[in-house]
């Protein structure tokens, strides 16, 4: 050992091998202790590189000593080789990278040392790494043993490692590098496993292990962001699972003073721990939400908590954060928040509706604060709200109402909450009657607040929702007025300045039946202004065609639900629709909105004024001449509806000289009039239909044909034509995709019966073709001669090259020949010598 | 019999004519070497292709192109099958005919003393002399070495024979296939031992005269051999030809004479008046003369094909093609040669200049119309494939060529509608399914497929096909499918960036509507461009001429430019005029024009581009005028819209006269566009 020490002594040598990565069996250590000749396998190592490293690391260690040492070892190795067979095989492999290391190594060694020291400290090993002495071996042994007891063997490959201190130096360098990577990874994995273990324990038995929550929480303070994320996520999973289905109320002081049973104590402890940890957890999340790097995770946790346990304590805090992020520019965050909010709206049973109200209130605040400059999604969520007017009503009656409603008007969004105001009264009567028994039922089934409470909550929510909508509308009209003078270029992007208008209109359309009559007048005024059409074209209206159509639709929806109560002239909206038909552009505007507008404004509702009906009929016919099949089909369906309802308008189908008598004010049709009442359409004839029968799309041409034949049929028989298709349906049915997927037949039948080849040219001019074929023969002859000459030269060239190559190769062969000759001579001389 | 002879001769040669074989092999070996310098000189792709063909490399550039389409182009792979021409090539081993020994040879010492006299390639000449110099030096050196060491020459000899032995093994393994396939070829076993005869110009004159005088003159074989040699001139494949062409006049004379007189010669031999149709060929096959003429004809055709393959000059090619075309029916007796001819013609049709393209198209058309169904199929498939492969890019230079190709494909497909309908339908359905996928997924890759010249050209090809043949055939289904596809394309690419593409769609729709008489509304597709508003006089990037026909998508920097707006408005007006002109006699014209008029008037009021004001105003006036005219006319009539016959007969008289002002306006517009 003394020998060895001389060699290894350099005090500033790096510490030995990566401790936590290397597993050494006791046998090995013992073996090392007993066999000092182990050094044998050094012979197989690259001694040069070892020398180099030793010198470099150890500084000015005497070379002589080393040389001596090496020599002795080599001799010894011859004897000892057998004993260390397996080590011999392993160690060189481990040491291999040493050969490739160059001067840079020095730095690395220092680095490794440091990092290793850190890890070692973490592992609570108290050794002083820098002190390398004989004593060290034993210390090391001890430490290794401790380690081993703590973890299971993972690095089999390294098992053989320990042995030689001399080799260790090498290993230190090699392995230190590997170790750094591994240690980080290892640590990460360890922590991960720990997280999982704690989590599992908690899930298995939350009562017993509730304290572990704190430990988990501690993990979330880790420096490593990944660990933090994992910690947050596992806490989320745990909380989602163990949070009880009720709100925890911490005992008051009075209650605390009371003596209670052990079980209650335990329960109290459990609850308070849970609540405290939850609080801490939320605090952490809320804090992290402010850090950009962790925001996504934090929001994800908050959103899923809101989704899973909206009834639990501290919901308000979560909601606040979630709503704050509902208009986040980050798509994922926004989506998470929107979905969480939607789930709040949709699963009111979970929290009894309180959260809904809170959320809506918060959204309203947001809208107010940001002056309507939010992402459309944040308003979109409101459309998943449901307002149950049947609270406290027996199921049977509610169902009966639903069926009735379905028969009358089908709403596209499938909501069955539309209510006619006339039904409200009867409903309220029955509500009073059956309240008692229903409340009893409710109470027995759920913990939800009684219906009166719910009703109150709903009306509050509703008013908050309409507050939002009206605010947006107001803002839109204001900015509309202020923007009407601005640049025309913004026309096509008009909606971008009013991001919330579209979802707002959609929502208004959906909840139109719930609007308070007091607001109605203002609302209609707003809508009229927004949909406003001016004679100077579209330029002055920053709203897109779809949005304006939507305004009309909303207005009609609202009106239809409150027909009796209001007497507002909708004429303006008809004027707008009449003109918007010209503004509509396929692919830019939503065709479905147009179809819906046609349906609501023209197909449904009461009878139209004849002038107006005629004007629309004419315009729709003209419209279908210019637009694609889907739009045309929707228009034709509407046209048919109008004709059915307004039998007098069927005069348009006939070229009747007396048609003009009906026309009233304007006797001649004015196609570019902006007011349908002034267009004089009654005096026109629907010539369009004759062209439409030539339409390539067979359904349109047959539709046009069937419309044409309506005029001649006895009005009494007109029932035959009652088609159930709505414009919207017609629009969807003839969309391009549907058109493309029509089947086609497999063969073409020639109009000329017998199959014969068509010898005539169909496209090209045969004379031109023939003329193009004339070639100047002299020119060709000249070119042929040229060709010959060129080819002759080329052939000559080839021949010469061939020969040249041939000769050259022959000459080059001469050298080979000479070599062979020499060899032969040598061989013969050798043989002669051998003899 | 012939087969046996060929094989026996070969065996004999193998056994007894060792030295000859050796020489042959040597030549073969060196032949491969010589290509290195050769290829460097010939940079034209055609020549290198021919070289490759000659060496029977399996990869053939044309095939590669087709393969390329198959892989890159989902709609190009329609009916391109794996074509196994390589097998046919192999079986078509070419050989000389057995000659008439009696044939007169007038020897005359007119061997060209100075081949350089006509050659303009000075570089090559210089190179030749230089190499010659070097060769002399090296030879001197070698002989010195040999002299110095006599044993070396022996060594050299042994090395060379060793080398050749290894080479020959390879060659023989190849040759086995050849020998078996040499049917009906009178291979002259001892051709190699023959000293090649020199053909002088007087010999050729005599031969020509004899051939013209006596149809059955046996020396025709010699003439054809000479023709073959001429065709192969400059590209000897190692075999020694029995004839040697003395000078360029002889070369020229042989080629032009044989090519231009072939029809007459063979007609005379077969005693028929001409190759008017397929039946004569069938009849001819049964004639006793056929047996003797068959090999002669084959040799002629094969040599001509070889020439076609080899030649690079367009005019010579046109000449050869036009001469071959006269006797094209001869090909129908040789299916494998027909296949080759199709391949070559398609290649020339696609790559050649205007005349060459036209004459190769004529060949293709003849084959498609006269030959068996099998060949029509090949023509259609390959023609379409080649068109697709060549329509990837549109440039000002090739726009005409692509149009010609498109027209030619339409011509080919129109020959037999029954047959081609399936193919066209399949192709259009494939296009439709690509479109469907794109409409559903809206993925970038799918959109890219559609937004490509290949797709658009393919569609426009079938649009042309349908509009050419709609009148005589029942193509309604196809028509509707194509309309659907075009509408889908227009729908898939909204926005001003894709206006050029949209204009193309509208143009195609107009074309279809015009030929089929169905009404296709296109107006709404054009309204968009009345609403583009850019920054006025932006950036001052004035382009000389913005040709929307060459674009599918407008580059971003042009999007806001006034040039683009102007160009798009004008194109829109043109297309609108096209659309309206079709219905300008229809009773509902005023209604059809209502919306465009309203929008155009508004545009005219608001536009800031002065340059388009005038044409727009003119257009509005014309449309208004016609609208008023129809309005007046229809106020006079008493029938109703549902009275179909009366509606159809409305203003038919004027329609025939084309007397209405709007028609004149439109015709004027077209002429202006052409000018």
C-alpha cells in the first residue's frame, strides 16, 4: 500500500468515483483489502494516458516513482492475471474514454469535483473528499455500505468498479462526467417516484396520510420546474380525489372547546389539515399564475379544480383567477378557462348555481374593465348558460310544453328553453300549486337550494348576462358612430374592432325570450342602428354582412317572442335584408346566417305586405341568378314559401298585361331601389325562372320549374306545394361538398348510335396541322450532311482516344511488369539463398 | 430455322473464331470506356438518353418522369401502367439483312479525304489533332519499351487476354437471351469476317435507280443495310457494319431516298396501291409476298426508329417523322415497334419545338385512330401522363406549348369517346376526391395539391374535352362533376390572393356553359374583386405587365398594388362580359344583369383607380343598353316564363344574326384582347 500511496498521493486529485452511482459489493471490497496485487490489470490500460493524467492532475509528482511503479506492476500483473479476470475485462472498458480525452480534461476535472461535492453533501455523506489517504478506503467502504442499504442496486455494470485506487483516479475523471448527467436524472427520478408514492398513499388512505399533503406541498418549492409541475399535478389529482362532497366549515372556537369524541377529533383534524393544505396549494397556484413559465400549469390546475370541485371552499378565489384568464392571448390557457367556465354553467347541480352567478358577474366586470376589448371566447361561454324556467314544476307539464314548442318552432341550437310569454302565466299558476310537493321532492333528492332561491339566483344571473350584452351593444353603437367616418379600408375587417359583437348577438338571439320588456325598446333601437343601411353603400358600416344579418335575426327573434307586447315596426329590418342580399359574398360571409335570416324574416312569422312580398320575391329570384347553388337554393325555397303565403303574388309568374294595376305607387319595376316597398316589383315578371330551369344543378332547375307551375294551379290545391324544407336545410343540402359527392354514371352514350371513330379534328385547325409538317428538304439535307461530318469527327475522336487509352494503359502496365520481375528475381534469389 | 441458324452461327464463332470474338470483346470493352469523354461533350439530354438506351440500362429518363408523377402526383398516376418496354427492346435485337451478293458495287475512290471540310466544330478538330499527337508520342514510348524488354510485350499480351476473358464471361451470360429472341432475323453468321464494303455515291445512284425501276430487285436488302448503317452512323455498337459510307453525300442520299421512297418501294413489293386503312394491312399479311418483305420492312422501320431516337436536330426529326407517317400503317404489323414509336413520339411531342411537336402529335393521332385498341390505350395513357408531367410550371415561354399539348390530348381523347370516357371520368373523379379531402380537412398539403398548375391544367384539359364533345355525346354526368369540382376550387380559395385562380375557374365555367348551354351562375365569384381596396399608388412598384394568366396566387407585395387591382377589375369585366354575352338574347337578361349593374355602378362611383373607370363605364353602358333592349322586346311579348318554347324562341332571329350591340361589343372586346 505504501507503494501505491506514493503514486496517488497528489492532494488536489479529484475525488474518487461517482459515489452514488457506483455500487460495490462487499466481496469486492474485501477482495481489494486482501489482495494488494490487484494492480495487475493496470497493464492492460493505456499507461501513457494514465501517466499523462496523473501528471496533469497531480501536478509535479515525480515521474521516476511512477515509472518504477509501473514497471513493478507489470511484472506483478503477469502473476496475478488470473485472479482478476473479470475486472480486467470490465475496467478497460470503463477507462476507454480516457484515451480520447485531451487537454481540456483538466477543467472538467475541477468542475466534476465541485458538482460531485454538492451531490455528496446532499446525500449526507460527511467525508472530506479532498483528503485522500489510506484511511479513506475504509471510510469509503462505510459510506458505500450505507448507500447500499438505502437503495437497490441499479448500476450493475459499475459493480466491479472499486478496487484500485490508482484506477480510480481515471475513473473519477471518466465517471464524473457521466455522473453529473446521471445524478440530475437520478435525482429527478427519485423525486418523481417519491411524489408518486406519497400520492398513492394519500389516495389509498387519506385519513391516515393526510399529513403527507404538506410534504407534497414542500416539493412544489423545488428549484426544478419540472418537479414543481409534477408536484402541482399530483396534488391536483389528490385533491380532486379526496375533497369531500361538501363545504368544510372549520369549527368555531366555541365548538373547539367542547369535548368531543375521538372520531370527531380525528375528523376535525383531518378536515382542518385538508383545508389548510388546500389553501396553501391555492395560494401557491395563484402565485405561480403570475410566473409566465408556470402559468399554464397553474391555470390548468385551477381550471380542473373548478371543474371538479366547484362546491368546495375558496371557489371564489379560483373563479377570479380563471375568469381573469378567460380572455388570455394564450390559446391553451383561454381554452382551459373557457371550458372550466362552461362546465360551471352546465353542471349547476354541483354548486347550486351560485358559482354561475359569480362567474357571470366576474365576466361582466371584465367586460367593463376592458371596454369590450376581449377575446370573443369570453362572451361565447355565456351561450352555454341554461335558464330553467321550469323550476319547481312537475315534470309532466314541462314535457308537454316542450313538445308543443317543438312542434311550433325548432331552434337550431337545440335548446328547449324558449318560452312564449303567454305561457308564463299559466306556468306560474301551476308553479304555485305544486310548489310544496316539488320542493319536498327536490329536498329529498339533492342538497340544492330550494327553487325559490334558485329562481332568485337565476334572475340575478340573467340580469348580469344582459348587462354584459347591452354593454357590448352600447359600446358597438358608440364606436360605430365614431367610426363611421374612418377609413374605408377597414370595411372588410370591421368585426375586428368589435370582437365581442358576434358572440353577443348570438347570445341575444339565444336568450331573446328572456329579455325584459323594459329593455326591448332600447335593444331594438340599438340593433336597428347596428344593422343600419345607408344609401351610400356599405362603406359607412363597419360591421360585416354576417353581423348585420345577425342583428336582423336577433331583432326578429326578440320580436317574435314578444309580439303582443310590442308594436315596433320591423320595416327597417326588411329594408336592410333587401339590400344586404346584394352585399352578401359567398365564402366571405356565412351563408348559414343568410339562410337563417331568410327563414326567420321571410318564411316564418306573420303575413307580409304584398308589395314587400313581391319585392322580396323578385329580388330573391334575381339573387339566385347570380349566386352559387347553395345560396340560390335557399333563396328559391324562401321564394316558394312567399308565393305560397301570398297568393296574389303569383301574378308575378304570369306575363299579364294587367299586372301593373296592382303595382300601386310605382308602376314600373325599379331593380335598384333600396326600399322594397318602392320597388314596384308587383309589376314585374319572374323571367329569371326561365333561365333558372337551365341551371346546371338539377335540383335548382326542377325547383324553378315547380315554382313556375304554381301560378297555373288552383289556389285551393296549393297545399300540395307545402314543403317542409327550410332555407337553412336547403342551403346545407346543396353545399359544395354535397354537390361533389353525387354519384356519376359509368358510361357515355354517344348521340351517334353506332360506335365509330371520330376522324375530324375537334379543336385544331387541320390545315394548320398539315402545313406545319412541311419541311424544307434542302435544309434537311444540309443538316444531314452536317450531322455526318460531325459524327465523323466524333468517331475519329473516339477512335483516337481509344487508342490513346490503350497505349497509356500498356505503358502503365510496364511498371507492374517491372515490379513483378523484381519480385520474381527476389524470390529466386531467396530460394537460392534458402538452398 | 432462322433462330437455329443464328444460334449455330454464334456457337461456331465461339468455338472457332476465337480471335474474332476477342476482337469483338475488346471493342465492347473499349466502347464502354469511350463514353466518358463522349458524355462530357454531349450535354443535350436527348443524346444521353439515347446512349443510355443503347446500353440497355434499365432506367429510362422518360420512365423516370412518369414514375415521378406517380409518386408526386396523385392524379397523374391515373392510367400509367408499368411499361415493360425494356423487354421488348431486348427482343428487338437489331441486325443486318443478308445481302444480295450480286449487287453492284461501283468502287470509286472518292473516300472523303478531308472530313474536316464541312465540320464546323473547330474545338473537336483541334482536340483530335492534339490527341493524335499525344497518341503518337505514347506509341513511340511503348514501342521503345517493348524493344527494350521483349519479355514485356509478352507480358502485355497475357494481361490483356486475361482481362478479356473475365469480360467475356459477363457478355456471354447476357448473350444467351439475345440468341433465343433473334427470330426472323437473317443474321449473317460470318458478317464479321466480311470486309465492309464501301458505298460510293455512284453506287447509291445505281441502287436507287434499280430500286425504282424493278420493285423486286434483290439488292434492296443492301440498300436497307446501307440505310441502317447510316442511321447508326457515329454510334457503332461494337459490331462491324458490312457497309461503309463513303462521304456525306452518300449518307444524305441514302437517308432521304429511303425515307421518302419507302412507301412506294414497299407498296410495289407487296403489290398494293397504298396503305389506306387497317384492312389493307390485314390483307397484306396474308399475301405470299409478305414473307419476303417482312424482314425488309422491319429493318427499315427499326432503322428509322433508331434514327429518331438518335437525332437531335428538330428539322431532321420533323422530316423523318413526316416520312414515317406516310407509311405508318406498316408499324401495325409490329406491335413492339409500335410501342417504341409511341414512346419516341410522345417524348418528341412533349419536348420538341412547335413543328416537331406537331408532327409527332400527328403520328400519335394516326396510331390512335388507325391502330388496334391496345395502342390507342397506350397513346391516351402516355399522352396524358406526359402532359401532366410537363404542365407543372407555366411560364410565358411555354404557355403556348402547353396549350398545344392540351389541345393534342383533347384531340386524342376525342377520337374514341366511348373508350376515353372511362378514363376521363376516372381522372375527374380522382380530382374530385382530392378536392373533397381538401374541403374536409383544409390541410395545407391537400390545399397545395389543388393549388398547383398540374391540378388546374388537368381540370382545364377535361373542360376542353367536355366542351369539344358535349354536342355529340352524352357527357352530362361528366359535365356536372367538373362543374362541381371547379366550383369547389373557387370556394376553397377565397380572398383576393387567389383571384387569378378564381378567374381561371370562371373562365372554365363560362367555357362549359357556352358549349353545353346550361346556365352556370358565375357572377358572384367576380364581385369580390370590385371590393379590393389597396393603398393607392403604393410603393411605386410599377410592373410592366401583370399577366394574371401566369399566376395562381398573387404575390404578397403585389396584392396592394394598383396594377393588380386594375388587372383584376379588367379581367373580371371581361369574364362578366363573356358570361353575359352568352345570355344576351335571353329573355331574362335584364334580371341577370341587375345585380352586376348595381354593384358596378357603385364601384364606378367609388373607385379611386382612374384607369379602370372608362372601361367599366363603357361596360355598364353596354349592359344597360342591352338590358333595355331586351326589356322593350319582352314587354311586347305575351307569353309567360313557363312557356318554355316561346322563351326559347325569343329573339332567336337576332341571335343568329349576332346583330345586337352587346354581341358586337363583346366581339370587339375579344379582338382587342387578341391584338
